[in-house]
């Protein structure tokens, strides 16, 4: 049996990058996946790719910054697949600016697309995850541990996500719901763009990677997410897993 056979997952930001890698790895592991993204064309393309793999997948176009529509995501997964076992919060938008030049709007963008959707979807998914003894996988960043310049709003939102994840792990553990965090370093479109506009910072971070390569969104990050969602990780919760080739060695 595949590791996630019969499981149902929601993956936000699933039309591209790391989240697409997770969605692809989930489908290959037997899960049914609802991809949530604001980009309609990319979302439909990803849905078709996952179905071509022989899996079950659906795409839902949502602007995650619109809090009013977030409850419909969980409802759509339940309507389409009958239950919910895994919630993956991977979507995030942000602007890269020096902290002293970061306007309120930039901080709002990071929290409105990352923290708030994560919080609301966790809250909405909670009773269904209790019923399925399911799990949450949230995404944070090693940039917070390394204090990478120009990332103030991004790391603020990600560290807020890590904080509520740990609280949820404490509160939900007695009911059999696990909550873990992945901090990835992978060759996503966002990292590719960062390489272009901040090549020196990018080179500095690559030099810290012990394995001397940048991660693959599906094979490296997606595989780690499959592990955390599977029975193999049944005794792991409240943990931050650095899936970054050794870029960050202590936290």
C-alpha cells in the first residue's frame, strides 16, 4: 500500500513551487489532493498533471487574502472527497525590503497571504482532523534563523506560523492530531527570483548547504511532507524539520 493511500489533503499554493512538489508527492503516495491557488491557469495545469499520474486531484481558485472565503476551502474538500486527513499550508507572498523601509502594507501582505490563511484553515479543519486523526503540515523558513537581510515581513509571518503550530501541537495532541513544520530550501520560482535580485545573499546561503545542492521541490521537500503525513511519523508532533541540505544546523 502507498504511504498515503486513501488520505485526503488540502495543499495551499499548490499550483507552483514547493507546494506543487508536495501535492505531486502526495498524489504519487496515494492521496487525493485539493490544490488551492489564486492562479487559475497554473492551477488547472497542475490539476491535469496530477490526474495524468493516475491520481485524484481537484483545483480550487482562491485568493487566500480574502478571509471570508477561506471556510469554503475545507467545505470543498469535504464535498469532493468526503473527509479531510491532511492540511498543508504552504502559500505565502511577501516583499523583500530593508526593515526600516518596510511599510505596513508589506507586513499586511505577508500576514494576509501566509499567517491568516494558515490560522483560519487550521481552525476550520480542526474538527475534521480530530475525526480522521489527521495532521497539519505548515511551512516556515530557515531565513528566520539566519536573519537574512531584506526578509523582515516574510520571516515575521513565518515565525508567527511556527508559534501557533507549536501551540496547536500541544492542544490537539491529546485528540490524535499532529502538527509539524517544514523549513525548506528548494529550487522554487521564489528562490529563483531571489537568486536574480540578490545573487550575493543567494550565494552566501548556498555555501551553507552541506550537501552542496539546492533541494528539489518534489523529491526532497515533497518526500519529507509525505513522511510527516504518514504513519511513519505517528509519534512526531510540534517539530520543525529543516529540509535544507544542512543549510541551518542549529535552532
